[in-house]
């Protein structure tokens, strides 16, 4: 009788392990061409160092990326952004004036905004971007990775009015996405660079993403100039690694990667409790 009880216990333990494995596998995403993982390179604020330094390195490596633009684009840079859009780069929405908390070095203070004001600003920026690339579906990055306007979280307002398709928040190098079923597509975490990261550190993040078979989104600002800057050398090392491992790692735009997740996992559950770190 004791042996029988022990056998039943072992069987139940085995069944729990099998179910846990099946649950984990059900959350996996199979990346295009049987690649092991996916990386999304995102660049914020329409910075000139991105056009001058990042774009040539991306083009040489044969990689595409997402650029979250503000109204800092002007008559001298819009032709460049239009050309990049035609070449397959994604132009995302980063609001008109980049409103952040007053503690940030930013002229637009988000404390003075309401959710309605924020959404109106996003809508107007969408029209600017439509005039550049003709796209009607747009992704979004929260300015300073903050989801608050006037002290209130406005993510559910974005969700209600369907202003943008997917939205990126902030985070650190631990933000490797593997739980796709519970991922909120309007709070997609990223690895927000602080500036000064080495090529080795950036590659270590990519290797971690590859090891887990997940998705890694990197938030970049200046490249060899401007602010929150990484060196052109560090950026080039990252490009070289991604190019050398293109058969194992899918480098996609933000919308491409999230479309693939959405297609396979269907409607990811909403996790309103998610939080963002500022960058």
C-alpha cells in the first residue's frame, strides 16, 4: 500500500511537470525562418546623430530598425526620414513635444497634460507621420518611458480609443520578453540604455535573449553624439554581432515583431500592473 501511494505521488509529480512544460511551450513564439530569437532596435527623439552615425551602420549590416519621432523633424531631415521609410525602416510616434515630468530636462511638462491632451498630441503626430510615409498603422513610445499625464496613467485611454497599435515602455537589461501570453501590447518592456554602454554589454543582452528564445527590445538615443549617448564603436560592435548571427536572430522593426507575436499568440492578456522605468 505504501509503494502504491508512492507510485501515485510520483505519477502526479510527473503530470505536473508535463503540464508545466506544455504551458511554457504554448507561450513560445516561433520566429521566421526558424530563428532562435528576435531583437528590435528602437531609436528615440529623431536625433541627428542617428541619421549621421546609426543609419550608415544599420545599412551596412543590412538591418532595419524603428525610429520614434517627435516634431523635432524639420524640412532638412524629413526627406531623409521619408527615404528611410521607403527602404523598410519604421517611423513610430513619440508625440509632438515629448512631454515628461518636470524633473526631466524637457520644455513640455506632462503634469499640465490630461489623457485627452496626450491623445490629441499623439493623433496630430500621427498625421505628420502619415504625410511622410503614408502609413495608417502606427506604433508608439512613451516619452521618458512615462505613462502618466497630469498624474494619471493614460494607457487605458490609448487602449480605449485605439490611437496606436503597440506601445513601448522602458526598463533595464533584465527585460527579455518570453511570457507572450501575458504581455500587454501597450506596455511592451525594453532595455533602455543609460548612455555609455559598451559593445560587450549590448551583445551580452542579445545573447541572453537568444538563450531564452525570446524577444528583446533595445531603446537607444544618441549614437556618437547628442545625449544618452553610446559610442559609434559600441553601436558598430552590436551591428556586427547581429549581422554575423542573422541566421539565429531575427532583427525586426517594432511593428513586425509584435505583429508576429500577435499572429501566433492571438490576443495577449492585459497586464495593467506593469510599470515603466524612465529613460
